[in-house]
């Protein structure tokens, strides 16, 4: 069984580094704003690599969880 997922055009996305990323340039995430209902995420070291897309509520729950553990 094949599970399909929607394709999102992120070619014009404006990416910003996560405020939780370290300053050493190592393990960094970038997110793109202004995409209603979704939060695109990518590795800052691999701009042409795969992007993950999360529903806004799921991303918010993840960020809240990170803040709690931190």
C-alpha cells in the first residue's frame, strides 16, 4: 500500500535559523514562515536536501516539548 502525501512548493520559501540552533554552525535547523497550516523544516547545512513539513499544531507541540525538557 502506497501512502501519498501532498507536495508543497517551497521554492520561494524564506528560511530562518531556529533560535534553538547553536552558534557553532553544527546542528542547525531552519524553518520557513508564512505557509498557512504548515511549518517547513530543513537542515541548514543541506539547503538542497529534503525538507520536512509539519502541521502547525504538531510543530507547536514539539517546540513546547523542547522548552519543557530544556
